[in-house]
């Protein structure tokens, strides 16, 4: 993780990192393509480790991007059980 953070600090512009962090925070599932949503979420999470500092925050942010019809059922409740 330390090497990844050093690489990001060295090779990514502050503005680009902020843009990626904003994209991660506001990422939403579109067109019911869960595979594409999950792939993009995971890529952004790797590039923006400060946004998803632990597994709980990562899960919360992932669920936040899902539509209410998916969030509302047992899936949402079981993640915190």
C-alpha cells in the first residue's frame, strides 16, 4: 500500500486524483450493468485508497451507488449482519 501511495503521489496530478476520488464518491450503477459498475468501482478504489480506508467504508460506498430497488432488500441488511 505504501508503494502504491508513493506512485500515486509521484505520477498523478492533484487535480486528477481529486477527479478520480469524486468519481468514486459519486459512482452510480447505470443500465443494470453490475459487472461494469463493480469493475469501475474496484479500479477507482485501488487508485483512491483514502476514500475507502477500510472494508466497511468500501462496502458502504459500493452500496450507496446502487439503486434503491437493489439497496432496499435483504442484500443491504445482510451486509451489516
